[in-house]
DNA sequence: CGCATATCAGTAGGACTGAAATCA
DNA sequence: CTGATTTCAGTCGTACTGATATGC
C-alpha cells in the first residue's frame, strides 16, 4: 500500500493518455496484487489457471502465447502451481519437447476462489463509474488492445 | 520490444477490466519507454521536468506528491537530471531541509523535445480510436483515477 | 538442417520499505 | 519532542534477453 496524499499534478500529465492509463493500471494492480496476495496468489496464477480451464491441457509455449506471459516466467510460475498441486506437468508422448500442463481438481477449486476474489476487486475498481460507463470503458480498451496486438502489417 | 504473435486468450481474461487496463497500459509503456529511450530519457524525466516547468522551483518532497513518484526515486532521478544540466538543486535558505529544484533553460529545451516525442507516441497509441472515442476514454480514466486518489473518506 | 520447446541465469525499470541524518 | 525532508540500501513482482539442451 502506497497511498501518500497526492498533490496537484501538472496539466501536461493529467491529460496525457499514456500516463492516465499507467496510473489507473497502477491502481488496478495494487488492488489485484493486494487481494490476491492475501490468499497467497499472483496475477500469473489466475491467467494460467483460467486459460487451462478454458482450453484444456496445453503446452507451456501455448499458454505463453494465450496469456502474453513470457516463456521464461511461465516456467517458474508453473513450478509454483505444480508445487501447490493446482496443475500437473507430463511429458507429451506425441511431442516429447512439450510439457503437457493439465489443471487438477484442486486447481479448479482454486480458480473458483480466485474468481470470487477478482470479482470483488473489479467492483471496487469500477465503483466510480456507472454500469454503462464501465461497458464503454471495456469496449474502448478491448479495441485498443486488439489493434495493438495484431500484426501491424 | 516484446511482440510475440499472441494466441486466443481465455474469455475470463479478455473481459476482466483490471487485466484490460494492465495490457493496454503495457502497450502504452512499451511505446513510451522505447520512444523516450531512443532519445536517452525515461518517464520520470518527463514527469519531473513538466512539473517543474508548470509550478516553478519546488522541493523534492513536493515533486513527489505532485507526480506520485516515490521520495526515494526522486532522489536518484534528480541526480540524473542535475548531471545532465536540466535542473539545479540548491539548498533552500528559507528551510534548510529542502532542496530547491529549478529547471534550467537547457531543461526547458529538453522538455520541448520530450513533448514532441510524446505527442507522436500518443497518436500511435490512440490511432485505433476516433477523436470522440479518445475523449471519452480520457474522461473515463480521469474519473477513475480521481476517485481512487482521493482520501477514501 | 531449420524450427519449436523448455529451462536457466541474468538484466532493467518501476514501485516500494526501513532506517538514518538533518532541521523546522 | 513531533514532524518534514533528503538520502541510502535494499526488496519485490513484472517484463524481458540470451544462451543452452532437446526433440520435431
């Protein structure tokens, strides 16, 4: 928790879109990190468990592409999740380069806990906005993200 | 530059507001960091120089409150900016605990360079949106940030 | 061979903490 | 004494790079 009472910021900064995004993302990340840390989790755990739950057993490389998490960070996070019993890693007999990662029942229960925690966090984050403002914000962010994660040409 | 072709993400993730914010902020930060690094600058430089230009000579503590930058990071960044000749630090005769930081003419010129660089970056970032969508996004983010940086009660 | 996968070691900037020294 | 300011020495999670080993 940071939270020093802020002063009045320079106009150049308060109207700079990239900075607004960073500052609001920082607020969101503080809420998410604190909330997840309270139950012993991190953002990467949620991203990986929810991807495994939706798409089924996957290689680590595929998980990296779907979540945007670096291959290198997948490795260490997978070790954590496996250690906690939330996933299993087996060598894929069809392609022995791959680790086939599978979510366990314990992992599914864990995902449920994380879902509930994150729901509460989203509410806290978006509390200042009306329902239709929240929808608009989400659509605008999705549009921005979609265009910027496409191959640019 | 990261840029691995992304896969299809889990629905839980693509609709999670905190994650959308983080992902778009990440895009913005990559653009900003790369653009500023190309001319030897960092985000903190812009935040501090623009605050000094708008509010005049300030203590480091005041700069920290206005920019949201931690007191500890102000110290090291100020050393960089002073080393480059963009600011001067004098002991405030009126309160000898304080460093009175003042932007130099060279610092003002530098701020102009950073302004131009950042203008181009904002255009690239917001290119997928229409003008009125950009305005709406900015308003929504400002509202969120304002409410979350107020004393909560 | 080229290419993908998994792993490890390490880097970099950003956010933050705790403690010390100084002074209002 | 309390409280503000500056500074230093770290920690932490995130994003990322480079190299290596292995297998398709």
